[in-house]
C-alpha cells in the first residue's frame, strides 16, 4: 500500500530517479553475483558472461524506462485530448486527477480551468440569450409601435434615421439598407421638409431642450411627403450631455400621427359645424361674432349686423311628409341663403329651423334691413319624394353692432327681435329695440315667480256675480284667478294665464282655484246655509281638457270637501269643440251626469258655432262681450244676438251676456230675452268675504219677501 501510495503521489523526477536506481541495483547484483561465483565449480565458464550481465542490466533499464515513458505519454495524450475537447466546445469534459505528480496536478488545474470556463461561458450564453430576448422584445415593441427612430450627433450635425421614417415620408429605401444600418443624412434635410408654419416653433422647442430648459423635446408637426402633401408626425427626443451640461448627442422616435390628427380635425369640425347642412353651428358662430367685435374694437367705423332667421310652420313639413323631407328642405334653404350672401358673410344653423347670419362691413343699419327683406323672398322648393312644391316663408330679427358689447348679447338681441317678428302680423322683419330685451327678461322673471307663487299658493281668487236680468238677484258666481305681485302689483289674467299655459302649469293653476273655491263655498255655507249659496263656475283650459282623467280629478277634489256637485259649474271656451280627437266632450258629459252644469264661454267667436251647437254638452251659453258692446247701436248685431238667444232657448239652454257696463245694454238684453247678465254694471270681481256679505244680505231680503 505504501509503495502504491508512493507511485501515485511521487513526482515524475522521483519516479525516474527510482527507475535508474532499480536498473543500477539489478546490474550491480548481477555483477556481484558473477564475481562471487566459485571458480572451481563444475559449471562451465561461459566466455563474456560479464558482458551478458551488463547487457541484461541495460535491457532491464530499458524496460523500466520504456514502461514509465509509455505511462507518461498516455497521460499526456489524455491531457491533449481533453484540451482538444475543450477547444471543440465540450466544456463538461474532465480528466482523472488521481495522484500527486505533475501530470495529476496539471489535470486538476485543467479541470479547474474547464469548470471556470464552463461557468463563464454559461453565464455569457445566458446573458447573450437575455440580450437576444430583449432585442427581440424591443424590436417587436418598436415594430408594433410603428415608429421611426433618429439619432443626432450634435457636434458633427449628422443625423441617422431609421428606414421606417423613410416609409412615413414615402421615400424609396435601398435594398441594402436594413434596420441594422440606419440611413445617414444631414439634419438640414429634415428641417427643409418641415411645414413652413411650424419651422419657427420646431427651432424654439429644440433650442429650449438643448439649453436644458425642458426635460424632453416633444412636438406634433407636419412634414412634407414625397407626393408633396404634408403629414402629421410626432417627434420626441432627449439629449445626452457632458459633465458641463452641454448636449453632445440626441436621440428619439418619430411617430406617424396623421390619421389621429385627421380624426381630431374631423371631430373638431363636427363639433363646430351642423351635421345636416355643413354650416357653422352656434359655438362657431359665436366665435365669428367675437372676431367681429374685436375688429370693431380696433376700428370703431367697422359695422356689422346679426340676423336671426326662422322658417314659419316648418313642423308641418315633418308632420305632413317626413323628417327626411324636412332635412332635405333645410339643406335647400341653407344652400339658397348661402348664395344670397356676400363673400365674408357667415351663415350658420343654430337649431332645427333657425339660422343666423353675420353681415360684415356694413355702411349703415339700413343695409342690414335691406338684406333681411331680400332674404324674406324664399323661392319655391320641391318636396323630397313628391311632386309637391313647397312655399316656405320666414321671419327675421336684426341686431346691429351697436346693440351689444359681446357675442352672446348680440345673438340674444337678434333672437328677441325674431320673437317680436313672429308675434307681429304686419311685418316679417323686426329690428332689435331695447324694450324687446326688457320684455324678454321680464317674462323670464315672471315665469320663475309664477312657479314659486303656485308652489307657495300665494295666488288669490276673486268672484264676480252673475245676475238675473229680470230681478237683479244673484243667480251664480264666476271664480277668477288673481295674482297680486309684491313688486309689480296686479298682474292681469291675460298675462299670467297664457304664461301658465306655455309653462304647462295651467292644470296646477286650475286645481288650485277649484280647491280654493271649495273652501270658500264651505265658509259661505257656514254663514248662510247651503240653500243660500249660489253655484260657482270655474274655468277649465284647453290643456286641462286634454287630460283623459280630468273628470275624475275634478270630482275627487269636490268630494274631498264634502260638497254637493251641483254647487260647482265649469266654463270652457267654444273653440275647444272644433279640435278633432279632443276628449273634452266626453269629460264634460261625465261632469253633467253628476248634476254639474257646463257653460260655453265666449260663444260666437268660433268659426262654426251654429254648426255644432246642437251637439255641445252644455247647459248655459255665455255671449262674448264683443256682441254686448255694440248691441244698443248696431241693429244687425242685435238681430244676431236675438236669434242666438232664441236658438239657445229652443235647445233648452239659458244665456248669460258678459261685459255689461250700462243700463241701456242691460235693458236691451232683457228685452230680447237674455236670461242672465255679468259685468261691471252689477259688480266688479270682489273677494270671497264680500260675496259672503252679498249672500247674507240677499238671504235676508228673501226671508222678508
């Protein structure tokens, strides 16, 4: 074991020395043996035995050295093969490193080197793979971003642009150029392609970044395409600086944003233009007005005017034909108006059938008025999908540059003038006056206050007696809504009732009056008893009678006060019965079935009163005051009234004459058979308390009689 351990761990030099010593020892032993051999022995003395012994020693030495050399060369060959395997890339190849000689030590060092090399190569391969994956990832991201890239060597003023940027510009790319070899060119060529309107902005932004004022360069701008057009791109970049902060290099990306900018521009256009006619809409028209006002501020002699134009009864086109026909007509009107204007004038569509016109550079207000009158003459238009010819009329409101100091005010004043023209029966063109704005503002204020008054129930009810003409006693009473404004005083019914109609508050107003009347009747019953109370008539509006459940609402309110229905009456206007499809007749018939009388107010003012008189669900006719005013002096009118009263009597109705103001009128009506009278001659509208006093007095008189 010791000998084996020696041969395993001994150095090569020691092994060679040992082999030499062994060979010399063998030779020495042979020589000694030959010398000590007895001379007189029987053995034969072989000549040259010494030489044979020497030869045998040399042979042994050769054998030992040959064996050692063979072992050494074999181990060296394994080391050479291992080096060749390592060179071929087989980094996992290892040598056996048993022993302690130089070859074993060299094998161990080789194995250590191979392991270290394998680790380094493995790490390098891993880094290379990560780098390759990152390069693929970034290449995919860049390709997905569809951006071009640029690099600018600032001291040399040399730029490098990727082929994708050339594709954006429509430039041809040489086949030898790839993404790995960017295109080189001077930055001056890039600047030369910029849109002339954006060169200055580009330079300013770039200088700001190079000076370190901005952390990044970024600008949306246009650049010239090969076909001569300009396309929108976004250029981004950031500078690399030296220790002194000077920019030495700059790189970034170029994005094609042409489609996005086109979409944005289209959206901006759509936001500022009418989708049907392509005309500017109200926001854009306001901007044009602001520019005109700014021009007037610089030049006080510059004059302009705003025209608001509205088509009359346009809704009939939509109702009679179709909305497509209405749209077609609007496009025709817009085209016609545009041809009538001068260059520089602005035509806009504000809403459904309303247009606005800005007239620039007027010599006087009369010129605006003349233009408006000329625009009134609209030609005949053809209806879409029909041979019908449409004759459309319009009304126009005019406001000049002197009528307001801001765009919104001018447009509002033109609209106020238009509303005045729509109410005017003699002129279709109205020029704005300050009083129009005051009226519009007062109306808006009044609308708000009417809502609050109804909510807080601050309206009152006045009562006007209806008198029997033959004995001047009170037969019934009419309830009249009254509004005593805290600042403006008494607001006439012909002002606030139409206002309530337009605000769709008239039903709330009517139900308030009915509820108040019921409360007052209860009070009168308490004072004079139910037999001393006279029926009270309450007015119903057209909007109320369009409600299908109106009869139930009215009867429920009366029942909630525990009153007999015959103490209430309801007045309606004659014109209601000329409307087809109205539920008014059915509603009134339901009321009559509960012993509630129905009065037809303003009789004789309709277009066909006699044609449907026999089917009216009513009990009492009220002659309009226009008949009463001239009855004493107009014999023809008196004959009409007399025959109307006779006809009503023949149909089982009684007649009330309104607006009686003189004894002559009262006597005349009494003489031709009129049953009842109402007017200032007998009593003005008074409070509920005064009516109570009248009922008390009349009740006492009836008791004495």
